[in-house]
C-alpha cells in the first residue's frame, strides 16, 4: 500500500497501491466493494469529501481524479503540469474546496473545479495540507520547515 484513508462513516477504507490500483473496502467483512481504475502511476494520496459522496485520488501521473461513490465512476480529472508531484489531498469541512499539496499548494473550488489559489511559499515539496475552521485558513507542511 502507498496510502489509505478512512471514509467519514467509519465503515469503509480506501487504499492506493504502487501499481495504480484504488480499492474501497468494507471494514467489518474485509471485502473489496469497489475498484477505481484510471491512474497510470503509483497512488500518492486519497481524500474523502466530508459528506462521503466523493473520493479524490492522486498519483504519479500528475493528475487528481474525482470519483462519485454513489455511481462508482470518475466524473472529473484535474490534469496538472507534467512532473507535478501530489503528496496530499484534503477537502474542507463543507465540501466546497479541495486542497492539493505537492510541488506547490493549490486550492480548487469544488463543483466548478476552478483553481482558486496557488501558494508557492515552500522551498521544498509540500507534504501535507489541511483546512481550518470554515476554510478560513489553510495549513501546509513541507520538507523545508
């Protein structure tokens, strides 16, 4: 496994692997309930939206894919620049924003998927990102600090 993330309901867990597989597991029975093919590189990050309807995934293919868990299909792909390394993903508590940490830190407006903000303050790869209360602020970690 290269990453794992619990679903907000606590009954499911998503996993990503080095061979580009994303799987959703039902924890109580240990059964694989869904697979999400489409990435071409190692899965680097997973994040569930707060309401549990969406899964964001990132891989070494420099893209972020958005999956609708009710339909079990990819509905949007955010293609980043070639060579962009995604290390972490995070939805805010309202599900309005998605943050991407990696080569820099980016914030996207969900539903329209417009890029709202790019922060290049770190001098090394950003390794983590989280939103504060009501998305009023954002915190990021990096190998530079």
